[in-house]
């Protein structure tokens, strides 16, 4: 199955939360700026390290914004960056997945946050470090691998012993010899960490410490060993950091300890930030003094969401088939949804819509994500969604159809005039007003009828740009028209008539009614349904309410 824009797969993820493979793609200027800030921090920290890691080599980064703003996506993207693989050992943990929280459960999450590739590489580097000592016949070094005098005179190979240790995770012939060799260069805590790695107990051993202080000592030793053996900094990403007592105590301990050659990246929401402010002033003070404070405010603007959406297509468009015109067309459709529906003003919702719309388009062999795909998607995944503020309770899918014609002012004005005539006819059928009269000989008046009190009403619609001249023309013609009341329906009340924020204002014998975009959609929706004889049930009363809202009755 070929997907729109000649893509071989649907570019949009279907997961409700980011999956690692999806986060290779990063769109939106705010997220790209956040990525640059993290990379800048790592580069700066790396440049300051001249030899052994010290407490001066610590950085704190905070990433703050609301749920759904792409914080986790950014953290996963950074974790998978190829350009960081050679300079940072990265651990990612999500505190929302830890319950109950304690110093041990949090530490366990941080340790599990390092992937297997890192752990295998780390273990290999340590073993080859020990092999080098054995090659140089450092005292006790050969005993570590169980290589003795008898092996040397019988021609057995040291490399074979080393390979056996590498292949058999946790296997080491002489742990006592390992202690003696490491004791010459490393502290007791560092030796424990190295042994945990070699013996395959990394994820359980480090967390055996009895106190928080001991846990922090182990993590500091780990950071030092990362730098020594892997030549890498340590980057710890903690997602969903909040005002939980245990979480704050743990993070405060990390910051206070200034873990050497380490960057701590904390991801939290503004509400969590405020809760920390009110519950633990010392932790809040440390967050305020972060070296880098990444605020993703504005990441849900139309421009940001559009760039993210387009970036997915660009990433998978290996043949460069996605044209600039197709990009403009898709952007226009997205803007309609973004402008009119607050429900879709976040990345997750929009990507969910586009995933399903792409599947629909592909099933129909459509070359692009078209209106039909979006309409069907919204019907299926948002079946109860209606336009907010809509009197006629316009479904979203119908709104998209109507919205396509709203860019043509002349067409829209003609459709609104037709809808007004139909609305008055409906009001007459419901016994609210008298029948329509023929307005052909009445200059500037679109609809004439008698209201419930017998007064003759003239209605005119003005939606074009040159409103001032049209108001003057209508006002002049009204004076010579045999009507008792004139209603002027417009999409913007002139300043000289009254406040543009009012729904209706009266000047002389004219009532000027402001038709906002929501009411225009209601009118066009009503006009279409009335034409097709579909005004039934609740729509009968809604239509009268619509007529009253624009002063027709």
C-alpha cells in the first residue's frame, strides 16, 4: 500500500506517548532550541574537564512546560542522538512509573535507565583495562583471569581466558586478585562499582547501599568511572520530577553532591514547579539556579505544531516527493483545525488525527491527505465533537466542509444571504414571523418580512472589506425604503456605530448585528440542511434560537 506523498509508510506514530523509535524526528523551533541548549551544555562541560572528574564538573538543566508539550519526546530524542554516543553515557527514568517512591526505587530507576549497549561497552572496557595490566605482567593481574605459570609454559593463550570472561557475563576466576589489583588505583566505592559491572550485578549491586549518602557516593563513583573508562560524561534525565518528598530529597542530594562530570536534566510541569516552590524552598532555590533553563512555552502554537507535523513527512520522504504546493495545502487544512478547535491545539491530538487521516487516504489510494480523510477521521475518533459556541451544534466534519468556502468572500456572502432567506422562511413555518416578501424593488435590502408585531423588517448582509461605503449606501437607501426596521448583518461592527465587541448596536432606525465566524458557520450549516430538507428534531428549535440571536425575530 502506497501512502500519501508517495511515502512507503505512515510517517505518524500511533502511540499515545512517545516511543523511542518515533523520537528520532524532532520538529518545532522550541524543541530544536532545547536540543541545542542541551548539546551546548554537554560541549561546555566536556571542554572544562582536563583530566580527572571533579565536583566542579557538574551542570543542572531544567525543562519546563505543560503536559503534551513534547518534553519527553525531547528527552528521548537527546538520548538517541548519534552525536552524543561518543561523549555521554545517558540514563533516562520516568518517576511517574515508580510507586512507591523511595531512595532505593528511584536509584534503581536511574540505574535501569542506562541501556544494555552502554553496560556491555563499559564491562568490555574494564576487562580490557585489566587485560592490559596482565599483558604487562602487573602483580596479580593475570590471576584475575585464572592465568597461571602452568598456562604460560604449556602455551595457553591469555586472550582465550579474557574472551571467556567477556562471553560469560559475571564469570571471573579470581575475585580476590581483582581486589588487589584495583586497590592500587581506586577507592573502595569505585572498586565496588567496577566489580558490580564485571560480575553482571550492575543494576542490583549499586542499589544495595543502606543510606542515601552511600547511594550518592556510588553514583559519583559511577560518573568517575564513565569518564575514565569510556571517556564519557554522565547525563541523567529524570522525567516527571515533582514535589514528592522522596523525589525532592534524592534530587537535592545529587545537586548538593555535584556529581563529577555529570549533567542532571530535570523534566517537570509548571504546576509541579510551583508545588516545589511552596513545599521545599531549598530545592526550588536550586532549580532556580540551574545552568540551563529550557522553557518550551509556545511549543503548542500553530507554527510549532505545523513544523513538527511537516518534519515527520520530510523525514520519511526519502525520494523528496513532497512538493511545496502539497506542503501549503496540508498547512491550510491543519490551520483550519487548529484555529477553530481548541481540542486540537496540542501535538499529541494533531498527530493522532494525521495518523488516522493518512491511513484513510492510503486505503483510498489518495495522493495527499485530503478533506475526506480528515472528515472521516474526525467522525471516527471524535464522534461527539462539535464546534464550541455553535447554536446549531455543527459537527466538526461538516465544519471543515463549510470552512473551505469561507476564503471566498463573495461566495460566502451569497451563501449567507441565501441562508438568511431560508432562516426567515423557517421562522415563518414555525409561526414566528410572516411570510417573505419580494425585495427586488428595494435597493440594498436582501430580505423583507413582517415580524410578530406587524412591523415591516428589512435585512441586509454586508461582509465585504469596504464596509464604510456600504454602510453609507445602505443607510441612505434605507431612508427611502418603506420598512419600519432595518437589520444590518455584518462580520464587523464599524467603530462609528458602536463597540466591535458588542453583538448588536442600534443607531437611528438601524440595528447592526455582528456575525462572528461561529454564527456564519451556523448560518451556512443551517442553509445547507434546510436546502436538503434535513432540519428536523432538535434542529427546529435550534434554528429559531439562531434567528433570535441575530435579531431576526
